């Protein structure tokens, strides 16, 4: 076995040991598809915040490729820049395996992938269900062209489309499954219109607080019902769904004591974080602050907070954790998702909150 094969086998063993690979079709796909063929170049962030350009000439290139890491391949939608806001990446293999397993795709079923990226995920799909059954779409023509070349070089020939992924690809609809490897703030209706009744849509909700994976059963008419998945997963947003950068405000403010930590509200590892996102829609955060587009803001100082603007966001956060406890401390996988003619909602029993 060559070095790439040995490293690939180690990665698969890790995914197996972590319990994220269960279906034999995905086990075989991860063992067979060479990730390094789809990552000839990428960027890794150094401790000082700078980005290092890693190519096949780098002494650690192959080892890094087969690490269970996400690797950035583009910034600001421009292949020529070497820093900024990541707009394309090769996803963490663990998250890829979780989403592919959640897709519950069977042999002979058709799949639309939204977000071609490097083409590696499309290759895994092709290995599992056959290239003729896979359609993949990306908004960036350069990304789409590169992925097509990588795929063809490795014997995979899915239908590669350049276009707005939010519109799906009606030319090959209906699909049995739709997998979006980018996150969205709301489910694009076209996805559920182009997925046949009973088919599944798997994607990630892009929420500044409380993001996560969801799986929806389509009714075939733009509506559907589903569930938030127990596994957390966060992807860079579809470009139209990205949150603009925001800084916490200043001006007049109120200072008061608090016992609620910012990590409890905004850390993905917190069991409260998903509900916090429901209670604080559109609120974004940093290492010691929260802010809302209406100008409301919080600076958290550990034992006390400063808050200003038209609303008192930290008061809302403290009210939300009381409500969450009264509801029995529900975790993310206890929440449902409905997409209907009256809107899109997260649900918990008889309660619902608009997306």
C-alpha cells in the first residue's frame, strides 16, 4: 500500500472508531476515493492568524490531506487571494460521513448535491450510487470546472452544473435525495419541489447561534417536515445566506451582574445553545460580545455585562434559559422543522418558532 493508501486507511479506521461510518457503501467509498486527488492545494491557518498555502510540494501535504480537518480552498470568491472570508473548502470528513449516512440513499436512487466544492463529496456519491445518478451544482464556474476535471481524472462522471444552488437543477428533477454541503438560513422551496414525495433533503441551517444539521421529508410540492439531527454540523453559508460582519456597539449602556456565562449561550458544545438561537434570532457573537442588526449589543465581562441599544439582549438570554429549563432542557434533536405554505418553523411539540 502506498503512503496515500495507508493514510486513507487510517482516516477510515478513525471514522469507524468514532461511529460515524456505519453503512458499508460509505465505508467502501471512503476507502476507495482518494481525497488528495481533490486537494492539490489548500490553506491552513497558522497560530498567528496568517494563512499558509499548502501544495503537493509541501512536506506535510499528504498527511494534512488525510487529517480529519476542513481545508479552505478559496477566499472571498476569488482564486487569486490568499486570505479573507473562506468561500470554498473541503469539509471535515467526519461531517461528510455524518451527512452521507443521514441521506439514507439506496442503490439506483438519484441525488442532487448543492455545493460541488472540490468534487470530493461528489466522488463519494458517485462511488456509492453511480455517476449517472449524481448531479452536482456550484455557483462558481471556476470551482465547478476544477471539480469536473478532478472527478473525470478519477473516473467519475456526474452531471456538473454551474448555477445558483438555491434553485436546484430542474433539468434532472425529480431527485430521490438532495444533499447541500453549504448552509442556508431557510430551506429553498426549489429543493423540496425537486425532491420527489418521500424523498429526503439533508442540509445545515445557517444560524449565527444554534446552527445544525436537518433532514426533511419532502412532499414533492415545496413543503415538507423533518427533524434537527443529534449530530452538530456547521458549514460555510451559501453566499446569498451569509451573515454580514457586525461589531458590538457602544454609546449609552447599562451594567449589571450576571451568573450566566457567554459560553452557555453561544458555544456549540452547550446543550442550551440551540434554544438560545431560537430565543435570540439574528444575534451574532464574538468571544465576549453579542450584537443584533437593530443596534442592540452586549459586552460580557464574566461576572457582569454591559448592554446597550434599543433592547437588552442579555435580559432576553437570561429569560430564555429559564424558559428552556421549564421546557425540560430539550436538546437539538428534539426539535422538528416544518416547511409549509404558511412559512418555515422550528417546532417542539405544539410550540413553533419561525425560521
